[in-house]
């Protein structure tokens, strides 16, 4: 025995080292290694699937992060803004309904406006910002039934006679 060989290892007798026994040992070792590798990869498969990049994961990774609290706050703010807008519209309608459209001397406060292409004067009350219009064509917003919008004639405002009076006086 040389110095470099382990001392407790017994030497394999030469009559046991045959090509058939070598083939058997090689096959047994290969099968054991293959079984061990299968076991390792079977344990790693869920982790590999979890970290693998699929098209769905790539799309999700490219989306910006959206904070649920931010979305909830925006929804609350939108609902609050709609409510405030409706309240403001009701207040404007109420103010215009209760306005006398007269100044402190009892004269009409309605002012004529002339810059329209149909050359018909309109009137505006500077106290409540009421817009007084003549009989005119109006095209409403498009709908599924009327994709170009619904055109109809709107009758003149109830106070349009005041605009005509003011026009005849000036």
C-alpha cells in the first residue's frame, strides 16, 4: 500500500471485477443518480414554475402598481364631485328662478348680446346669469338611434319678449 491510499478501505478482489459486474455497477449507479436527480427536480418543480416568466406574468409585470387606497380615494372624490356639481346646478336653477331680473330701480337688468351668426339678439341677466334665447335649432348629443345627433327647434325663452323690448328702445 502506498502512503496516499486510505488505510481502512479493503481492496476489491480481482475475480469480482468482470465486465458484467462493471456493467451492472455502472447501470445501478446511473439509475441511482437518475432517481436522485428526479427527486431533486420534483421538489424544485413548483418553485421553478413559480419563478418562470410566462406571457401573463410579463404583462402583469409591465403594468404600473396601483394602490387600492388611491383607487378608493379617487372613487370617493368622484362621487363627492358629482354630488357637489348637482348641488351647484340646483342652486343656480333656484337662484335664476327666484331672480326678478330687475335692478334696484325696478328696471330690467337684462342686457342684449349681438354677436351671433343668425343676427338674433340674446339676453343675459347679470344678476343670476340667466341666458335668454330666441326660437332656435338645436342639435342634441349623438345617440345610437341618431349618430349625428337629434335636431329640433327649441321655443324661445319665456323672457325673450324683454330682450325684444330692450332692442326696440335702443
